[in-house]
């Protein structure tokens, strides 16, 4: 993982202590660096890499909340503290529905937890801090730019994600800190939007209220204790009110059904779809992982029906190992 001294947020975008009613430096001290190593033969190694780095937030005694893709299939996890110490961690679990991941520190880290607030109370225009590991110089003074639905190409949907601007350059696992000094979200992505004819980057943040119903299960079982959603192993995007396949995950149901990039998904079980979010909702409404998924597909002028045998994506992933 790069040293914390190798980069800084430009001074104009850094938060200043006097502009907040809470102890900014103390709140940011709860944000740690996170570095994970993933086996080369892991299912996610090709798409997410074998070495991943980002941030995490201490929310309890040695318990660190992060974004799940940083720790999925990790064989080792290291937590980088602001004083230069490095502590080994254990990847407790990952929830593919929300995107949250949990790490338990295996050594003492002596850091205050960042109190969990309410993301529902956050409003567009609110001044917030997107906190990265390393304090104010690695954090961004931002505003909430939007609250809206987000559909990800990897079979992922948030009913109301939080978007912030300016964007944090090292966004994965960052802490979205409210004006009250509370944790209200975890950084997931950097996206581009057009505003007033100009392109600008924003961060997509997973709202913290989504953690509350699943936190106990993640701590106890490493995943949410309910049937998994059906997974197809299909990457898609929405183009001109059409759901277009842009990639296929090796060894997944879509690959076994010989679907290909460029295919257009027209319907799920005979019900027409015109958006990614509609596609996901109809897919998940069919039942839990393992359910058959009838699709109507258009490919190079030919329309055909195909049935995919869905699966639980977690069955393809390497389980966390306790050292």
C-alpha cells in the first residue's frame, strides 16, 4: 500500500477544523488505511485484482467497516493506522446486497470509534466530509450533490445512494461524516456526471442506514442470514432504454447459457424491461438463488428465449481464513 505521505488532497478541497462543530481531527483518526491480498486463483482476482487498497472506519472495538470489494476473498488484510503502525485484520464478512464489508483487527488499535448516525436525515446541499486514512490532508470537504437510485453493472442496486461533490480521489471505504460528526455512509465509487455542460467527478456513497439491519449477521455469520438473491454472472448497462450485456463472468450461469456481450435482454419471464433497475427487480422477485430465470434475448437480429439456472455468487468465492 502506498505510504500515506505520497499523496494529498489539494489544499483548497481539504476540510478545515474551524468550519465544523465537532472535533474533526478526532473523527478522522477513526479512518484507517486498508490493504488486502487476494489469491491469484480467486474468482474475483481477474476483475478486482490480487492486491487492493483503500480505507476503513472503526465503528466498534477493533471492528472496521469498509466497502466489500476491498476484502472479498482476501487471504490477508492489513490495517494502516495514522501513527505508522500496521495491524493484521481478519475479513469477517461481506454483504453483496448493500456492498458493505467488515474487518476485525487482530491486534489492539487504540482508536476511537466513529459514532454511527442516520443517513436518512442527510439532505442535498448538506456540508459533509469524505474522510480518508491520514487525516485532513487526505480528506475532502464535500457537499451532498444528489440522493437517487443507483444500478451497478454487476447485478447491484441501491434504492437511494448518496452522491457527493467534490469527489475523493481514493474513495474506496472512505467515511462520509455528517455535520454532527457521525458516520452516515461508506465510499464505493467515483463516477462522472455532466453539469452545466462540464464533466465532473462525484463519489457514490452507500448509506449507513443499510448497515443497521445486517450488522449483527455480518459479525456472527460473515453474511446476511437469509436466502441469497439469484445471480446470473452477467455485466450489463442501460443504453437507449435497453439492457445490454457488456460482459459475462466466467463459470457463471450466463456463461453456461452461452450469452454474449452485445446481447439485449428484452424480458424476464415474459415481462418486458427497459431499465437495469427493472431487470434486477424482476430477476430477484423470481425467488432465491437457484431459481430458474427465463429471459427473452435479442442477438444480431434474432430474438430467442433461454432459461438460466441462477446460483448464489458466494458459492464461487473463497471463504475468509482466520490466521
